[in-house]
C-alpha cells in the first residue's frame, strides 16, 4: 500500500494589485483597518502574498499564482472614505510607492495624521471636478473605507489619475486584475459608446477606470441618485462583466461563444463598488481552468471587510476569514447583511474557510476516495508530526508548509499524543509497535479490496474505518522516517 504525503506549495513571486474594503453600520478607525495585523496595507504592497486555502481550489496551478497575486505593488496607492453626512467620497491618491526604503510615503503619513488634503466631488450634477478640502485634525473614522496599492500593467502610465480608488459621483470603484483585448480600437469603441455624463468622469487611462465607467453606464438611476439599492448594484455588476466579455469577443471576431468560455482571451475582473452604504464585490476569471486573483472576506456584527488577503497568518485570525470562490459575487447592505451568489454556473467554486488548509473542515473535498484519505493524512501529519515534514522538505519530497502560527511558518499547535500524551524529544508523537501497524495495514488492505470490488461502498464506510486509513498512513510514515534517521552511516 502506498501512503500519499502531499502539501501544495505556495508561490513566492507575484503580478496584480491588492485592496482592502470595509462597509458597515459602525464607523471604524480607518488607520487601524489599514495598519492592523502583520498583513496590513503596507505589507500588501511589499510582501509575499498570504493565500491560505487557495491550494484547495480545483483550478490551483502553482505556476499561475504569481501572475495574478502580486508581491510588489508599488506603482501608486489611494484611500477613499465617506464622512458622516456626506454623499460623495473623499479621496487621497498618489502615484508614488506607498513604501520606499522601508519608509512610508509622506502623503500616506499625512493621511494617517489627519494632515492630508483630500479631494471631494462638488455636489453638482453638471460639474464633476474635484476640489481640495481643508485639513482636519480628526480621527479618520468612517462607515465605508477603501484602500488600494497598485501594480501597473506594462503599458500603463504611473500617475495619480491612474491610482485607485476611482470615483463616479457618489460611487467608489476598485479593480484587481485586467481586462483582455485592450487594443487602441477596443478603447476607442468603448469610450464612444459611453454616455457623456459618464465619460466626463474618466480622468485616467486605465482599463480599471473604464470598467468603472461601464458599470456607471449600466447602473439604473445614475447619476441622479446618491444611494442605490442592492438589486440595482448587483444587476449593474453582472451586466458590466457580460459587457466587457462581449467587447473582448468582438475584438477577436469570435461568434457563438458564451461569456464564460475558455476560448476567449481570459480577463480577471475582481471589482468592488460602494455608495458608502452598500457594497458589491465580484471575483471573476473568464477562463474555465484558471483562478482569479484572491479575495477574502470577514463578516462582522456590524458589516463586512473584503481584502485581497487576510490580515494575519495567525490561525485564530484565519478562522475569521473566508476565500470568496471563483466567479462568485458578494453583496452587503445594512438591511440584508452579507449575501454570496454564483455568477457563472459553468465555472463557479464554493467559498472556503481560510483556515481549511490547516484544520480540514469546510474545504473543497477531493472527488476520489484516495484523494480524500490523502487530505485527511495531510491534516493529521501537519498537526502531529512536524519533524516528519521538516525532514521530507529537506529532501524535496513535499513543498513548504504555509505559515499558520503567528507567521512563524511552523504548524499550528499539535494535538495531544494518544496514550500517555508524552511527546518525543523532537516534538513528534512516539512511534507505536510494528504489530499495531501491521494490524491496521491488514484492515486497510481489506478496505481497499472492498472498494475495488464496489467503489460505491466508500459512502458506507464507518468513521472508524475512515480514521484507520488516515492513521495507518501516518503511523507508517513515522516508523519509516524513524528507521531512516537511525540507520547507521555506511
């Protein structure tokens, strides 16, 4: 019998923007939101991505992860929020890196100190320019806060008007990803199709801002309303995704292909939009076989936080975060709370708890029986035999273990060993007798023979037999590794 030991490796390089968004009924300290935790906004701009549970996706491809989850996002940044009693968002944006030589940018420091000069739309439908506001030495508190660090596309200019968040009257718009087929003709035709009332709001030259303009053009009541219900926001988001895919389709002159087809050039359309009261976020990749950039969400009693990555790798923090599934849309309003739905039935994945990589429950379960046993073995060994994993990593048999305990890179706290609960000198549970392993292996062989005769019987296995499979593999691995370590030198 072959026992499978597998840990999926995390990518160490990257390529796309990152953002943080909060919307709720309670005004929070934006400085705490942006700077709290090891994986704060500054870390999102400069550190290796923290992507828990992504490796459990059925589309996971380690080589593709760096293409859509950037480690360096230093091509500009921005923060947007809504003051109490104001319908229009205030913004502070910059084309400079948010961090340089381990020192945060002066504009960002001024924002945190209450000394920044935010921009605010004039409250007039026929005048869409922004005006500088007076400095206010008050805490940066709001019921809706958005922040973005940018990794510019190769042909995109690094300037303030290209930095997110973008504003469309009372709306705040964010994007993480790219729109495919961005030819000069594509942009020309798109801009020609936009209403003048929307086109005049576009001040930069990014695909992200143009996508926001497309959204505004599809939003019922824009620009005459100050707030919008979730039905209108969700409908406009779905129409925007379909519209952008159709425009890419026209560029490539392909007919008879659905919006979610893998034959189209793939786009990553991670969008977020808010009117200061409600929030709609979508995680979308048009390819059937590829994942979009990551988005995680954290539900609160008074609202929701959505971010490209969880705020910390600590296991207790990861329990609070959930990976938004591919091609799914999250919506929030004070009246309805958080709602998540599938937007592309052909390629839609369920949400996964961020701690699933460590704890097992609520993961995307492998379809085969052996795959499920291997997943159970991975969780058991990860929690009970860290020494085994360190040894296997040293000889290149398994990938690196993702950080899960305060960012230390060590496994989560171990369970007590069976029996007397005493652990060995290297932190492993003590080995058991060969007779015990042989008895378990005989039982596992019986189970495997049963499954070969009747594969459907997997659903009738008892919990005890399921545990025997996982524990047999784990114990056999412990004994094999112990023998290898004790073998005398030749």
